[in-house]
């Protein structure tokens, strides 16, 4: 089991957190005695609330990390490319990058208290690549646009009906249910599971390249005044003012 242990920050990640997750997934992949991986967050308030917006407001980014940047796209690819099943156990919030992380897992067990959202536009950010194109493959175009363009929060029952998760259980049963699924995988042919997983991934492998391009754009966007207004407003607990950054045809005083 791999657990994100930052409950005081709703298990939000910094570049260091992502580096540790990458190391853990790679180690589990290499371990002969590991047949499946369960990924979860400490406590019951959050699986992962995405990037640490408080740190972003304090220092301007999520930290440099071993690669010099936030390596979330690499983490998503590593989870998908791992030949062993990866199962997310989601209690509480799965927001932004945290939501994408559970999305790319092979299966997800959610608590009745779980909430899923892509709130990027609220905080001057966005999750493209897997967070948009792959999300649309999983839940459908209209539902993906609803989540992405409105930043709507989706409860566990809705997530189950949309096919975003595989099961919804009481909070105290989430981890055990995910571990039970992992144990069921562990008695099956590992080569068969690996080939099946790679085969299922093949149809959407192009999203990795799209995600890389979008992450480069996000890195540039993160240094703009518009993005800064988003995460600053979040930490100051006020609505962001994005009006100065709108472009379009100038209107007359009467709105025409």
C-alpha cells in the first residue's frame, strides 16, 4: 500500500510529494512479491486535494523536485505503465491532480463521503491531458465538460453512476475493500494482467503526448498575473477577480 501522508494539507502534493510517489510506485513495480498496488491518502478528509495551493501562494510554485518541476504527468504515466493493477482507495476529497491520479488508476473504491472535482479554473490552473481527454473517455464528453468548465463537485453516488469509480462503501470499509480487490488480483496470472492492462491503455496512449504539451503550457501559465490571482484568492479565502484578463470585442457603455 502507498499512502500520501500530508493530512494537515488534505494530502495535497508538492514536487517532493510527487517524487516520493514516483519512487514508491517504481519500487512496488520492481518488487517480485508485490502483485498489486493500493494508493490512498492519510485520514478520512481527503484522498488528495491536488497541488498545494498554500505553498504555491507562499513561494510561487510547488517546489522544484528532482526533475526541476512538478512531475505529475510523469506520475500519471508511471501508474498507467505499471504492469501491476493499481487501485485507488478514496476517502473525502479527490480534487485536481488528486482526482486525475485516481482517474488513471485501474480501479477506484470510493467512500460515501468522497467528492470529486477539477477546480483548476477557480484557482488559476487546469488539468489537461489525462485530466481532460482521458476523463472524457471515462465519463463522456458532456459530463467531462461539466466537471472541467464549471468546476462542479461530484459526489460518490454520482461518480458511481457515471463510471468514474467502481464501488462506493462506508468510510471505514474503503481501504479494506481496495485491499480485497488487490488480493483478488494477486492470485491471477501476472503476465495476463500486464498484457491486459497494456492493451486497455493502448487506445489512449496518445494522451500522454497531449498531456506533456499541456503541462508545458501550464508551467508557463502559472507565472502569469491571471494564475497568481487564482491561487492568491484561494489562500485569502475570497472570490478571484479574473475580469481584467478577459479579452474580446470592446462593448459600448450600454453593453452593445
